């Protein structure tokens, strides 16, 4: 059952990625080109896309010039994204990996083209670098980072060893000889304690104890008595310094104060008072949650992601109290950006539109906080499997050079970081 759910989620993400490039002319030049062809031919954009893909596949399978057509398309599209439509290009890191893999496969073309449908397979491999949920360029980038990090760590360890060679330990005989030598220090060279040191010992230091068997006025002509008295080892005095707690750093940011889940109830307004127009969770397929997995799911991160980059209050679940016969029962939770990077988030749910959140998406600056209104619509508890209700925060860390001000779903496709936090919805009847 879990495998079927994961497969459906992957199919939905892939279909949404392809749909955007066919039907979203504001974001993708492919959709703009299909729109112009649709106006000229009178055919639908989706049908035109299928015809073009089928024709290109047929050329790669049957034509003697498949090598030329495949490589021209695989070079032309990235160059259009880089030089003609730079606002739509993927990350530089992913393009770097793309051209390395393209060059390696092209070197093998004349040898591997004997394999049936080789150029179709080559095109699909390069496409899977970007098509979600696969996006293999992230795994390759993470593998390279881990390899470089391991090499740097090894070099650093080698440098530390060369700078600080391990010194051999002295043998037990040498240790005993050193202790005997330290015991035989002449009595006249030992420092005499002052009256203040004798009467009052500092708590943080260990006072030297004067041997009692040797009077201070005894002449130094008695070596046998002197050596006998010096062989006694004074007992150390225990330090009684009270432990002190390290003071708090005044420059550290104050922690985010938790807000109770039952902070407010919005009976009449519902989630509509946070926006104008329909809730985006109802108007798009992206907020539909297709997995019941708890916790976070990390992918290769750049910049590196940590589990506490985005703080949630409450952190695991929200509890709604009966009765549930109001049109909208709204409680609030707080999210805060605890990182040094901007964070873009989008909220999904497995019970839309019965459970919705507002604002359903947005961008948080470092150390910013935001109240999220989670609303449960009127329902009968015996008609739904409410025990599995949950919402999920999908969020990504934006690179420092990413100046995007308005949230779009393309952020999740171009970013190398993708994290998820699930919040369970429970009911107190």
C-alpha cells in the first residue's frame, strides 16, 4: 500500500511539472511557443505537445540522422534558457552537472548508437536530471559535496598529525625515577609559607603543606632526619570553588514564544479574512498531500538544511475541541524562520477542502515569524476517517543570490533543498 502511495505521488509531481511547461506561458517559453502554434493551427496546446513529442521520438527511433537531431535539441534548449530566457533557467549547479553528463554520453554516441533506441534513452536520462520527483542532479551534487568534504577532512587530519607528532610516553621506570628525584629536593629550596598562607588557604588553589617532623630552626647537618621527613607526601586539599552557570549571550535572538493551539476561534469569518478570492489550497493540485509519512524528508541541500531551520508552535499536532457544527472552526499556529537564509513554504493537506490553512504559502525572511490560521469546516465525525487528518509544510531554503520576492511553485523545482514537516490534526469530542 505504501509503494502504491509513493508511486502515485511521483506520478502526480511529474505530471504537474509537464503541465506547467505546456499551460503556463507566464513562466515557461515552451508554453508560450505552444500557445502561438495553437493560435495558428487551431489545435489545443496539449495536443500539439503530444504531436511534437511523438514526431521527435519517431525521428530518434527511425532516422539515420538521429545523432544530429538529438544533440541539437539537447544543446539548443539549455542555451535558450541561459541566453534568451535567463529568468527561467535552473540552477547553475544543475546546468554544470547536465553539461558534464551530456559531454560524457556524446563521447560514447558512435559506439552506443548500435543499441536500439539509444538516443531516446539518452534524452530521457538527461531529462530525469530535472523532472521531479527524481531530479537526479541533486543526488549527484550531494555525492560530489560528500566526496570533497571527505577529502578536505582527510587532508586536515594529515596536516594536524604533521604539526603535532605523537610523543612517546615515558616508561614506568623513568616515571618512578622522576618521582624519586622530585621527592629528594633539598629542604632549603622549598618555599616557606607566609603567615597569611598558613592561616587562610585560597579555595581555588592547593596549599603546600610544611612537614611537621622537621622544625624550622633545626640545622641542616642532619641528612638522615631530613630525608626521612621529606619522604612524607602531603595530602592535597580539595578545592571548594562553587560551580557557576555561564551567562546568557545578550546578542543571541530571543526564542520564539509558543502560542497555544486554541488561541482563537473564528466562527463567522473563517480563513477568508486572510486573503481575497478563493483559497489557493482549493484552486491547485499541489496542496494535495499524498503521503502519511511523519517527520521531515530531506533532499540534498544547498545551502545546507537543518531540522530546526523552521520552528513550529505547536510542533507536532493541533487539537480542535468540539462542537464541530460551526461553518469554520479556526485555530492558529506560529512558524518562525530560525536560519540565516530566506525560506519559502507551501502548506499541503490530505483533507482539503475540509481542512485548510491561510496563508497557504509565502516567503519568510531570517528571524521572521508568521501566524497560520488552520480551519476545520463543519463535518460529521462518523462520515470521515478523521484519524489520519494532517497538514504538511513543504519548505526550501533560498540561496543568498536568489532575490525572488513573490512565492511561486517554481521555487520548489529550481531549489536544491526540499524539506517537509507534518502536523497532525486531532479532535477532542
